[in-house]
C-alpha cells in the first residue's frame, strides 16, 4: 500500500547515518507523496479498472437481481440499517425493482462478527431496509452464510439451481469490485449480467481544477484499487476466477 512505502522511506531516512542516503530517501518520499496524492492519476486508473454504468434504457428485464453485501455497519441502537461505503448496491437494486427491471432481489452475505455481538447477518439487515421500502417479503431471497466473494457466488448458484433454474440474473455490486465478482460467478457456472452500482472514479468534467491539487483522499483510493487488484490476482491464482 502507498502509505506503507511512504512510512518505510521516512523510517529509513531517519535511521540511516549517511547524509547522502538520507537526502535521497527524503527526495524519493516527497516525489512518491506527490504521485500518490495526485487525484488525476488515481482517478485515471480507477476509470480504467471500474466497469462503466449501464444506461437503464439498455437494460433488459431480469428475473433476479443479485446484491453483494459488504455495505452495512453495526451500531447501536440496532433499530435500523446503517450503511457504509457502497450503499448504491442496494439503492440501485431497489430502483431496478421499482422500475420493474428485476422481479426479485437476492441478497448474499453472512455475518463475519468474531465477538458474537451482531445477531443479524448483513443480508438480513438489507432485507429489513427493503421491507421498510415496501418491497414484499416474497420478492426478497436471502443467502446469509457467505463470508467472501467466492462463497457469494457458490451459495447463490446453489439457491438459483435449486429453486430458480434458468432464471435470468443481474449481478449488482460496486464498479471496482465487479470484475472479481463476475469472474467468481462465471467460474461457478452461473451466468449473470454485470451491473455497476457505486463508483469511486469521477468523470473528468466533474473534477476540473481540483484534479491537480494534492488530496489525502487519493491515498485512500490507492488503497481501494491496490487491495482489489491484489484480491483479483489472488483469486485467479487459487482458481476462483
């Protein structure tokens, strides 16, 4: 991760007793800091990686919209659904349902709490949100055991093959995560249409002058992109893609 390399070079600069090395390390750190905090660079890379949005008019109707979790957080009071980054996934699923682009919403995602405080899985919390939005319970399908993208695909495929054979499926997840997700579903043998919901990248017309001003947010976006690419490579290496 970029922040690791920046701290690494700074630590070495403080540790070395060689003045020439110290100056070179500080120069490298400064150059890297400028590079990794430049919004234009990371935004350009994200635009290349993320799957672009699909116009709703071009989207054919699907029987099931599959929503991947990883977008809620647990807080007290536990009387509502609290969202984290990526809430567009469930918002777009709801939008598509209301526009009759999908007939049912399948939510996949389990509970990864290791302290036993969270009683509801992510899928169940998103179901509560959809019920509050007046989606009939009969149109909500839950898969609440998956702990990662591979299990999302595997467990969802089992439900589809058992109860909804030959159903047309729309895979709804964040644009940066869609390549790995789609690959997992293809590997399992479940054909889906990818649908991006939630973007880190911005159109250049939206960024303007600010694209050249260093930003601390760029470091976070580098983390997001690096983490996802490493995840993709790892999944490919162990045969999940």
